């Protein structure tokens, strides 16, 4: 009787490693869903509005806020007659209270506004797109999404699986071992990372993919035209004290935002009948053009704008996370060419009551300081300096303003997370561009006795350990930024 050949485990493990590597490579570099990277045409716009949520420290060391973005959002919702489309990343009360009584229940306010408008206008169509983080990937129930559905709002929870994997070292493992199990809000037994209700192991396993639909947009009909609000601000209670910015445009550019949102619906709810209203008549907006950018188109426009900056140009960047290597090199080159570059950065110290170690902004700031770039830190006290905005004023009097949801990081700019920004192109003295310039200047100089920012020395960090920590985290995706 022939002897059975011994089973060689090394072949099994080699085959498994090859399979894991193939899965990791494919989902890292696979084509993104069709239409995901959107670069709209430069549109004449009838009106452009710059908005900001301000947070500062007063002379007694107390945090003060002046919040306007969500008031404008609720106003736009309250007048809509035909269509409302919302895409919001964080839409919950998770993560507790970072500091105290100056927070707003934004998730409830937005829910109530949409439900109320739906009741007032039953023929009004409302589509609400959001990220599965708001149910902890199926691990908990969302009372806000439930209320919207009961009111007749069409809720679309983004399907993240078709997106590229930004953290392939983990995601390839997850796709092999755990993706097939789904999730459930019943029988949770592990601590909730951001709330009180217990969650299952499957929630924790999926969180580590670090994938998200990170967009923050609103599109509504407004009289005979259309309006779109693009912002860095989330309807998230614990985020309600954050500093943020927003742009509101009307006319054809607003419908470009609507078209870009149709891509999310197409791979998340393929059978959905997506609205496609006729474009309104184009009217002049004082020489300002608006262009809708998503994902890698934001990166390309940013680098193009920086590469045009030279002697006599002023570059002002306000950013929550700055780590993208191409953007960092472009900032350094602009400074070498003679542009005056200023960075207003979040110190990456606070995350909803938890302390952070300053990565990535502090090592990035130390690197750019070696190129003689001016850096100041937002004066935060529990909240985050959450704006994502670049303003460049050129020597010839023209300007480009890019503002929206995208941090300047690999995950946000290299076709991983869905993101939306608006780019304004026009004279530096145009009202919206001038308002953005004044906003940055007041925060840089601590105008009116308000402490918005601190000297670079306050959070200076030349640690090589943290520098290489940031570089490895950025390159591999083993990070939340």
C-alpha cells in the first residue's frame, strides 16, 4: 500500500500569502467607481457666499463661538419646494462632550428640519446620503436615520466596499477573514468606541479599514434656480464647536454638485432614480467662476494653483490635517519661488476629549519651517480647527480659493475617500474671496482681542521619531488621517 505524502504546510502558507498580496494590491489600485473623480467646468455663478464657524479663546481663557454654517443650511432647507439632497459624513451624537455647554444638538436639528419640511411639502423629494459610521457599520441603530425614513426621506447609506482600500495591510486580511459576516445591532458585547451601546466584534474589525464617505454637501432648489452648500462642517453634536468654513453657490455649479452626488448613489443604491433637473440660466457673478472638484481632482487643482504661485503671490492655507507629500513639496517650491506662504494648522491635540500626539501636523510644520514658511497654530481648547481651505492671491490681482471637506492627506486626495470641494476663480477683491481672505487674516492676527492662533513655538516639535511615524502612517494607511 503506497504511503501518503506528508502535507507541507509551507505551501499552504505561501499560497495564502500570495492570495493576501493579490487582494491587497487589487483593492489598493483598482479603478475607483465610475465618475467618482469629478472635475466640473468653471461656471459663471449668480451668487457666491463665504461662511465660517468661528471658535476662539477670550481674555478670561474661556472658549467662545460664533456659528453660522448650520443656520444657513437650515434656512436653505426651510425654503426648498422641489428637491433636497444632503450628503453628510458624521450625523450623530457620538463621542460625548469635548468640553461643555457651548455645543449644539446639530444631528437633531438637521433631522427635525428635514422631517418638518417633508411634512409641510409632502411632494418634496428628499435624499439623504451618509456614511455607515453613523450606525457603527451596522452595529447600532441610528434614531436620526430611522426618523428620516419614517418621514419619507430616501436614506442612502454609502456602500464603502467598491472604494479603494487606503489601509491595505488590514483590509486585505479583513476581506479574507471577516467581510462575509456582515454585522448586527443585536447582542453587542464589546465597548463602543464612541458611545454607550455595546457593539459586536464585527464593528471593531470594520472600523480598522479607515474608509469613509467624507463629503459634506447640500443641494436645494431656490426660487427659479439651484443652490449648493459645500462645507467642512459635520452635523455632529461633539463637532459643533469646531472651526469650519463653507461656500454657497447658485446656478449651474450647484447642479454640478448634484451630479457628483449621483455617483455615490449609483454604486450604493444602483436602482435609484437619480434626479437630473434642467440647468438654470447662467448669470454673471461679478467675474467669479465656480468649479466643483471631488477626490483626486481636488489634489490636482491644489497643486496646479500652488505651482502658479511665485513672486508677489500670497498663499494662505488653513488645514485640519496636512500630510500629502506632493502638496507639501508644492508649498515648499512656492516659497522658494518667492511666494509668501502662511500655514494655519490645527495642533492635532484634541479628539473629542482624548489627547493626541500632534501627528501629522507638528512634524509637517517642522519640515516646512525649514523652508522658511510661516506657521501658526489654532488656539484650540477641546475642539478642532477643522477648516480645509487654500487661498492664493496672485501678483496680477487674480485669486483661487479651494474649500470643502478634504484634508490634504493621501486618504483624502488620492481617490480613497469621497470628498467635495468648490474652487472659486476670480479677482482677489471679489466679495466671497475677500471674505475668505479677511477670515484668514483675523485668525492669523488675533483681531479684536480674540485669541484664534498661537505662535509656532507653542507646539513646535522637531522629533525625528514622530516625523517618521507620520511618514510611515501616511504611506501605509495605518492611520486615521
